[in-house]
């Protein structure tokens, strides 16, 4: 195992970390000049790319919030609202399967559904609701949002579902017996104990979504380019240090979030792990 | 009783179910739509009727059959990745529950799970092609797929390995079995559900992988890459892509069902 871990560290983790090094070099074709410079960062964080990056953050932030709003109640219900049985098993399998299906194949279908001559428009026009096709359905931010919500839903549900499943039913029942309304039990018992799951869910959803290239390319149609396309542009323009700089920025964000989580966990563990502990005061 | 733990009233349960149903519809409507439209005479109109088998039939005609070579490549890569990831996952996974300080090790292996695919792809391209000047190709595709599959494979093994009663291994040792014999007769059968699930899942993850492949493929064309280029371009091939994708999707679906069944039967 030691051999494997060493290989993993050198062969996989090192290349990822080397992005930081490359981002400070100057590129010439696919080789790099060993001179230290910030020019890569300057080339990435220029006006139009800044705009793309901000747009990515906005889209990913909004979709992540929507996922959380949809996934938390559903995960809570899956964990505490339904008994073990066929329904639950089937729902859980439905939440596993999408991880292993081709993302491009299931996104492409939105095009004939949303398009100018697509299903929705021809239905609306056929029934006489409107006589001009709606253009805002496809190749817009709306389409990108719609295309992202489905595929990233399981990544949000799973961590929250697991963390809520681990909460002892007796804790909730005790709170209810002591006179808490369902909402109070949710706020004071379930919510604090599911924080790790929520944090994990947000990470598992938001970070891969930042690098998503399928929904934006197929449904954004070049008009709503996000971070992945910026990567593509930089690589195609042979600005490899630039792409590395963008990657390093993402890596940095990733590390900051990871550190915040570790600290949050440390605090959570040092404070009362049992919600009734804090109620004693 | 709809409410074992008492956090739900009838109204809140309805809201929760509605939220989940909404997301699941957004998730599965395109999948169902793909299957339906693959039978449509005009898939690009979004209207499933009139139905036809034309696209499926023409999948093998002349130039249309160009997907066969990428398919063979993808199956080959998938099998290699599946074998490598599962072996590595068993080697690591059977020891992790025994370690005292395992948080760092787990983080090292599982952290790649949340890294955006293109980031891993670009990193591998720059490091090996840029810094070390090694040509990309089959090996780099296998590498990035391995990186993608290993965390999942490891989780499959860990689910089984953490429930593993290690006194069984000690008992076998006490009774005189060698290290290899113990592994073969005691550990392997107990880990089998995890191994089977890992083989299936790793294969599927590799088989359907796209963002990492784009940057590291060298001259290799995998099936998802073929479908991606054909569907991103507004080519006449798109109708065929629907039929082809529907077949792959159905096959993947069945494989996942088998794997989850194997994994769940143990629990």
C-alpha cells in the first residue's frame, strides 16, 4: 500500500499541484520557459474573462442554492419520513444510477425540447397560446440552469441523506415529547446535526459544477460560456500558463473551502455534540 | 404511519416529496426523452411520433458505423481501468480500517472526487506532456480514468471492509494459514460484494467519462468523445446519436442495477 500511495502522490497529486508552478512560468508551445512571472494571471484576469468567471460563480451559486432547497427536504423525508421498504430502495437506486450515465447523452435531449422549433414551442404555437416561438428557452442562462439542476441533484441529496440518517430517532422523539413542534425539532435538533452533510453536499455539487462543460456547451450554445469554456479557449490559444493560473485559482478556492470545513468540524466537535447538552444551560 | 420520527406533518411531507419529484423529473425526463426520441422519424423536432426503427437499423450501414471503433476503444479502456482501480482499491481498502491515522490517507485518495474533471485533465496534460514531454495517448486516458474511478472503487470496498470482523483473519492465521491463503479464503469472499460493485462502477465511470478525456486523449477517440463531437456539431449524424446513446444508456442502466443489487444484498 505504501508503494501505491507514493505512486498516487507522485503520479496524480503532484501533477495537479504542479499547475501552481506552471502558472508562474511563461509558455512557448507546449514547453515552458523557466522564468518567474505573473503574466499568466494578468492574461486570465482581464475584463472579458473576469466577466465569465463572475458569471460562472453566479450560475453555480444559484443552481447550488436551488439544489439545496430541493434536496434538503427530500433528503430529510428519505431519511426520517419514510420507512425502509421498496419505495425507499427504488428512490435510492434512482439517485445512484445517474452518476454512471453519460452526461452529454442526457443533456442533448433538452435541445429538441426547448429549441425554436422544439416540442414546447410547437405545442404552444399549435394550441394557439402564442404565434411567435419563444427564443429565451434555449441557448440562454435559463437553459443552462435547467440543464444543471437535474444532473447535480444526487450529489446534493446523498451527503445530506447520510448525515440525517445517522441522527438517532430517539433524539427527535425526545424533543417532540418535551413539547417541541415539528419545526422546532427540525431547527434545534436535526438542522445542527446535519450541518456536515449540508457542507459536504454543497462542495460535491458546486465544485464539479464549476468545471462542467456539457450543459454550458450544449445548452448555452456559446452565448453563456462558463469557466470550462474559458479553459478550452486558453488551451486552444496555447496559453497554457494561463489555463494553469485559472486552475490554480480553482485549486486555491478548493483548499480554502477545505480548511474552513476542517476548522468548522473541529469547532463542532469541541462544542456540544449532543444538542441536549447545549440546552442544559 | 407515514412519520416514524415525528418531524413531518402531512403538509411538510408533501412539500418534501414535491421538491424531490421536481428534481427527479428534471433528472429523468431527458433520459426518457432520449429513449423516446430515438424512435422518432424527426428526433430534432422533439416530437416522438411518427415512430420508426430507421435510426437503429441504419446504425450499421457504411459510414454510419464509424462509432464501432470508438466503442471498442472505450470497452478496452474501461476493462483496463476497472481491473486497475479494483485491484488498487482492494489493496488500499482492506488496510484502511486497520489504521489508526487514516484521515490523511483517505483525504489523499478521495479529494480528487470533488475536483472538476477538466482540472484533472488539464493538470495531467501539462505535467506529463508539458513538463516531462511525454506524448499523451492510451496511457494518459487510462490514467485520468483511473483517477476518476479509484475513489468510487475505494468507497465500494470500504463499505464492505468496515464491517469486516478482523478476528476471522487472526483465527485463520492461528490455525496455520499463510498470508496469501488467508487473503484468498477469508478476505476475498467477504470482500466480494464490494469487489463486484467496484468492477461494474469503475467500468461505467471510465466508459462514460468525457471532460478528462478531452484533454488527455492524444489520438485516442473514446465513444463519449465521438458522441460529444457529433452532437456538439449540428451534423446530420445527430439522429443516429440519439439511437446510439439510447442503447448505451440502457446498457449502463442495467449494469448499475446489477451492481447496486450485489452491493445491497450484503447489507
